[in-house]
C-alpha cells in the first residue's frame, strides 16, 4: 500500500486525517438518510472520490451531501445506473469541501437500488480557535 500513500490522493489522506469509508445499500432500503462519514469539531470533510459498484439496478438514485441546513451536494448517481457497472465521481486529490463541522451523508431516493459505496476522503482543521 506504499504506492497509495505516495500518490497525490494518498498524500492528503496521510497528511491529514483519513476519513475514507465503505457502506452497503440494500435493495430494501427506502428513502434512507445515513451519515457515512462523521466530522470532528472545527474540521471539514474533503471528498476525493466516490465509487459505486451496482449489483441490483432500479430507477433510484443516491445523493451524497453534507448535513448542513442547505447541504453541499457532492455527487448524485443517475437513476437506473445500470447493473454490474461501476460509477466513479473523481474530485481530484484536494477533493470537494463539505460544510465545516458537518457529516457526509448518503440519501437514497427509494427502494430497489443495491450497491457498495466506497468513498475516499480526509478531514482537516478549517476553523481557527480563538482560545489559547
């Protein structure tokens, strides 16, 4: 795995806090909102890559967003993405920043879609503390 740390993507995850995660979406899951990466205080999550491996296709989609009142939408899968395919959303080594102090969640539009979700991400301090 040494090459992963030496890559630009791996560098950011090694330099800061690796927050990568994997989750499974079951075909029976209905309109579920699940936090898949929890933030630390004064930190922001930076999403580098999202990979969906679809094993049951349906006319449903997945949205990846933070938990802010007006969320930052990082990515959204197409409805009926296709059976047996992999969908990759690549945001580069620095990634897409979520709202400071908010989790990353996945929102399922309805039952039917089944897949494995792999997210490469890191967290880093983005707030300045006023305390000594």
